[in-house]
């Protein structure tokens, strides 16, 4: 099972902090560094010193790391026009030497749109479907040919469909809990399906829906990677677990029930139960970005046992 580090910088982080975490991610043997795509803090955090842009951040990290994969969970489709997004991601992929992955979602946090003057359309899911068709269509168009798209929300005419990513195919991640439209969209466009903050039972049910949708679309169910995302809080003993939980404003028992928390052995056991229902990759949501010892503990005593 791959373990990836997943950060939430809108809660308060500078680029330098993210760079430090990304370098630790690489040095400690994790598979990838991912970040959210939000412009406004959530909950009681003050969000200082303010938001960082996801793709600006990843462009910087692309030049300052060498091995780890880099991506978003999830880029908000409401933030960027699809043609512009295709250019941005392709450029960052080139800058990284082909290490980028694109998680793309519909967008949902209305307050951040109001705070920064970003339109918040009513029909977000239908727009997302067109965005996915455009981004993947631009990338897959042969050099020398042009790309056209005549949709309800977006129209492209005679696009040179440039630049191209360094990778022959940038992995596309789609995720969510929706029972019908989400699996269909994943079956059509995704290389990976991610379900965030879901129980083992709900994950197994949703993975099954995506597999069925893939088969109905003419793909093998195993064509996709299946993954989870969970908050992580690991300690060498109960006191350390409690200290880390308090640092992120969470209750230990709640974290154990809804995330990956406790001793290394407890977390390894729970990860094993996710692996048993088909999860191949887990994004560890790290909320205290100053606690690099936490990453070292996970690397040495959790990752090493998988």
C-alpha cells in the first residue's frame, strides 16, 4: 500500500513550511506530497498567514524535489477555466520531470468563493464533466492537430492543444461519496478513484460502484487505482497520541473511530483492513505541519510494516 502525505494549507501555512514538509516526505520514503485547493480556512483556525495557491505551490515544489509525486486533492473546478488548468498542469508536469497528478472536483465551499470574488455556479457537476473532457482532450490531441469542444458551459475552437505534459498521460483522480454520477464520471475519466474520510464499509460499497461503472463503460474494474484519505494521528504511547490530537483540536476516540489514530500497531492494523477491501493507496491528512517527528514516526513504524 502506498502512503502519501496530504496537507491542508488553507488552515495556515507558508510556502516555506510546505517545502519543508515536501522535502521530509521525499526523504522519509513516502510516495507523494498532495495538497488541498482552498483559499479560505475552515473551522476555528485563524488561517494565518493566508492561503497559498495549489498550482503555484506545486510549481515551486516541482523544482525543489526529485522523486515524489505531486498533486491535488482536489483542484476545485470552479477556480480555473479548463483550458487554463490544462496549461498550468502540463507546465508543472514539465517542471517536475513528469511527476504530477491532477485531482479534479466540482468545488463546494461557497464561502471561499464569496470571500475572493469567485463565481459559484449552480450547475457544478455538469461543468465538471465538461472540464474533465476538455482537460483530457487537450492533452490527448496529437501535436499538429487542433481540439474543438462545443459544450453547454465551455466552447473551444481550433485550440492547438499545447503545451503537452511530460508524461504521456497525467493521472487523473476523481473522488467522492456520490452513488451514481460520481462512479460514472470516474469510469469515464479517472485513473484513480479516491474516497475521503469514509469507513471501511462505505469505502467497500463505493469501490464496488466504481468497479461496476467501469465495467459498464467497457473498462476492467482493475484499470483504476482505489484509494482513501484519512486524518492521521500516531503516537508512540497514549500521551503522545493525546498531545498530537490536542494540537489539531480533535478528540482521540473520535480520531480512532473516523481516522487513522493510535499506536503504530493500531494504525497498521486499520490500514490492513482497508487493504483487504481493495484500497491500494492512502492519503494521510497531516494537520500539524510543524510536527516533522510525526512524519518520521509514521515512516519508521507504520510505512515500514506495509
